[in-house]
C-alpha cells in the first residue's frame, strides 16, 4: 500500500475513492475517508498502467457517488497533489513558462544577431568608403607629382633656352667687337657699334 498525504480546500467532509476497474490490491467498491480540517492521510494500492481511481468529495458518506477526479497512484509514498495530477500540471506549466522564456531569449538573440549583422555591414561600407577615399587621395598625390615633374621639366627647358640665348648673345658681342676692330676709321660706325655694344652689354 502507498501512503498519500496532503491538504484540501475542503475543511470537513468525506473523500470517496473507487477503482474504475478492480485490480489486485484494490477494493471493488467505494472506499470512504474522512477529511479532518482539510488534511488527508490515506493508504491506497498503486494503480496499474491502465487503471485509475475515481474520486469525489461529499459532506455525507452516503451521498450519491459522483466522481470528479481521476487519480493515478505511483508505487511509492507521495503527496496528494501528485496523485491528483496537479504536480504534472504545475510541471507542465513551468515547462511552458520555461519554453516561453527560451523563445523570448532566442528572439532576443536573433535580434542581436541581426543588429550585429547590420553593424558589420555598416562597418564594411565605411571601410569601403575609406578605401575609396584613400585611392582618391593617392590619385591626387600622383597627379600632383606629375604636375610637379612637368613644372620641373618646363623649368629645365626654360633654363636651357636662357643658356642658349646667353651663348648666342656672347657670340654676337664677339662679332660686333671684331667688326669694330676691323673698321677703326669709320667714326659713325664706331659710334654705332659702341652704342650697340653698350646696349648688348646691358642684356648680357
């Protein structure tokens, strides 16, 4: 026999138990147990897998038997709530709450994952933009370098032209001086050549 103990909302009255189908160790009829201040302390035979106890509550032991609960009694001493199925109900309720919490946590994790993906995409876009800006700066630097090289080349060509003009002017000066030496009696020519030489000297 298994001891079943617990409390009921009903403070006084009787609890009546009957197997739905008689089995070894059970009574075929209705067993009556008195409720004292809501306390229950009874002994029942464990129910086989395909059997249950039909249970009702009444103020009188002789009232009509109208079962309102089905009890499944395990093969060990237990609490009243367990045989009434309330423990299973509470476990199922807790399991449902746990499942709801898991779904909520999963949804939050999914949202966080999506947010991280968005952040990663934004970082990727920012990185691409930085690379583009860097490439543009590099192109601008290369263009400035080309421009500077071109200016240097132009300056070198200008220096060459200046040096060439200096050489030409030097040759011209020498020719004028030679002409002046070969024509010492030509005063007008000397005067003209002297003036030309002085003018050329100012440019040389």
